[in-house]
C-alpha cells in the first residue's frame, strides 16, 4: 500500500489520540471532571495504546477498502473506454 496513505492514516489516528488527551486535560482544568494528574497520565497512556491498537488491528480494513475502490475505478474506466469505441 502507498506509503503516503499509510502516513496519512497514522497521522489521523495520532491526531485523534492527541485531541482526546487535550480534551481530557481541558476538562480537568475546567473542573468538568475530577481526576488527578497521576491518573490523567495513566489515561493518556491508555489512549495512546488504544490508538496504536486501532492502527494495528484496523488498518487491514482500510487497505481492503482502498484496494477495492481502486479495482472498481479500474473496471469503471475500462467500461467507459469500451463505450467510446
């Protein structure tokens, strides 16, 4: 699979994990949730692990969808060329 696609998917998941962490920190500082800094670090580690697991376990589905889309586009392109003749 394309390195560019791989990097994009990883960047998206990394961004998601970072966004969750920032939102948790914000909620803690605004007293929306009551969590100690020590527990917040633990939650951050859990989020990072979950994101990594999602990438490892879920990327096959992304690869399959990309390959299927490319295959469908190729078939569609061939059909369009055949109709022009």
